[in-house]
């Protein structure tokens, strides 16, 4: 009977991958409904990696190598980036499916096993990050992949398997899963690995722990052999830059709000309720582990754009799998099973919108109108990733209104200029730039700037932007800048290797532009203006080595 369920789970997983992956691929490309800027960021990372570059070594990013490697693989094989994204999702789902099936088969009964496997695969194959979003997007695909892996790893310690304790196979799954989290997005590894360790020790699963450590170290050895020991130092350096970044916007609500704010209170209280119910029902270790996951869950949600509480389904499945008996003892007038029903209802209500968005996203993508769609990337052969033309050309800007007629004496600042936000943005020569931020039309801006550079005699040159991103080489005959950052977090990535610095007149991020120019000034770089247009100021940089602080002097 148990083996029949294993075969049924396997067939279910195969059908789920075929349906969700097939529906996504049936469109003939990837059609974005939002988050075009994030797609450009991903495209630069993928195309660099497909060309043989390594993250952290050849360009700066806090994302791990596995966050884009599956997509880069298919681009390297000759697929356009749109199809490569969709095929990579199918590949990730296919690789993770055996682990999800195995852990569900040994721990969950009936529809719970199918629900767990189905949701893990859904996280791999969806075309939106979650929340209540209705438009297809590839933004933060790595968060979905990481959550899918985390589900498998966490369920292995949250619920004990039937029969004997986990052996070598589950130890391998745990070790490989945690290693994958570290190489996708370090946040997941740092937050969940300690809880997994506590779970293995609390349950005295020594063999699984030893094998997990061995499997994780094996991954470290393989990556080190491929990329060298310097890879890990470079990865750590990129993470430190992000942690200390003054330009990185908070992805959503404050951490304190996610821990106890009203928008998250229902699900959080339900999680605490599950902990209490499980421990009162005798599931002491399970309750302890869920309690220890409260802060890690909140921190991962805090780190992810949209603050989607993706842990809800895992908590719901764990509660139902360990449903407390209908004992006569009452708490505040209700028996334990009745309180469990309340907690399950709250979790279901809190998580419904996100699950519904994920489930329907491939079908919404298939039904999306293509009449207004145009290729997002300007490179030959990369014409299967599309975005709305109206969104791409709708260039808008946020310009500060200033001048004597706007000033009110009673509202004048008493400590003007002390805050970094209030500091003017100045070029190396001292010229103060206008306060302007681009609010839309990012692709139009990149294509217009790249086209102007190409026509003005700068074809083939390496141009780094004093902005949050500036992959001009995706839109014209320009070269990618070695060691540049596809998304700017701080310092001066790529400046040493660049031929020119392009300072936007109206950047995507005025904070990033100001920080980049301030870092240049601190490091002793000076600039010679070679071209000025309404779009940008192009400068050739040099460093004053005699100052002793221009470490990247050419």
C-alpha cells in the first residue's frame, strides 16, 4: 500500500510539472506584466554567466551562483533568455521533485502528501513571486526556489518519519538542500540552518546529521575546485557590501512590523497557537522547532520584496499532519481539536491570496494579450522576453520643486545639510546636479543612452553607470564592464575596468547616483567630462594615486 502511494505521488509530480511547465512554455516566450527593472537585472546576470563569468569573481552581486545558473545553462545551450527562464524552472522542479516525494511519502498521509509535493513544485514553476499580484513576473524567482528547497529541508526535521530514523539518504537531502540555499540566497541558509541543526540534535538523528555535514562540505569542495578559494572570499565581500549598503531600499515593511505588526498579526498568532497546540498534544520537539522558526520566518519575509509569508502553507500542513486528539480538556471553552480548527482556518485565510496567485500565474501568462508586447532586451537572439511597450515608453520623472517661491520661513530647516538624504549630488568637479528620479520608462532610457553613445563614437567602450543599474551593453554596441554590479549596493564596482562613467541627468535611483559619486570623491577619483546631453554626462576618470586612497587607480 505504501509503495502504491509512492508511485501515485511520483505520477502526480510528473503531471504537475508537465501541466504547469507546459502551460508556461506554450506562450512561445516569457511575457512580463510588471517588474521590468528586475528582469533587466536578471538578464545581465544570466548573460554574463552564460558567457562563462562567475558571480562575485567577475561581477558583484549578493545572490548566489545557483540563483541564475539553471537559466544561464539554457542560454549557453542556445535558447533565448525568455525560454531559458521557463525551462530552468522546469529543471529545478524536476531536480527537487524526488526529494519532495521522498520526504512526503515517509511523513504525510493522503491529500497532505499531494498538497506538500504540489506546493513545492508550484513554488518552482509559478510565474509570480506571490502576494496578491495578478501580472506575470520573473522578479525574485530565486526566493520561490529557495522556499521550495526550504520546505523539503524543514519538513524533514519538523515531522519524524514512519518507522526507522532518517538514514544516509535523508542526510544527503538535508546537506544538499542547505548547500543549495547558501548558493541561491544566503539569507535562507543563515536563518534556517541553525533550526535544522537543533532539530537533528534534539531528535538524536546522528547519522543523518553526519551525512548532511559531509554532503554540504562536498558541495563546498566542488565549488572550490571549480571557482577557487577566492570565490568564497568574494562572496562574503559582496554580502558585506550589501549589509552595509546605504543605497539598498528596505524591500517592504520594517522587521518589527513583520514580527508583530497588524498586517502580519493573524498568521503570526496562528503560528504561536500551533506551537502551543502541538506541545500540549505531546509533540514537544515539533512545537519547539516551529517556535524556533518564528523569527527566521519573519526575517526571511522581511528580506523579500512584498513581505509574502510563504511559510504559512508549511505551518498549515504541519498542523494538520500532527492534529491534536479531541480530548475533553478545554482551553478558554474550546477543546484542542477545536482550537486547531481555528488556527488552520486563520492560516488558510492568511495564505489564500498568495497560493491563488501562484497557482493561476501560468494560466494568466498564457491568456495575456501580446498586442502591446515588445522584446525587453536589445541584443540579437534575445527576442523571447517581452514587456509592455506602453510601460517601456512611458517615461516619467520625479523632480524636486525648489526655489524662493516655495520656501516658508517657519518651516525652514534648522540643521540643513546634516542628513545624507539632504546632501546635494555633485560631480567630481563640484557641479551640483538637479534632484531628479526616473519613475518609469527604464528601458527607453537605457536604449536611448546606449544608442546615443554608439552614434557618438563610443561603440565598443565599457561604460559604468552612476546609478542603481546601467547595462547599456544589452541595448547597443557597448562592452560589459568587468567586476561591475548588475545592481548597485555600494563602493565602486567596475570603476577600475571602465573606460567611462556615465552620470544620468535623471537616474533610476538618485540615492545610488549620489552614493556612487561620493564614493568616487572619497577614493580620490577625478573626472574629465567628454560628453554632455540632456540624458547624461559622460566622464573619463582618473585617480590621484599620490593621495594614497585611490586603490583602484588605473
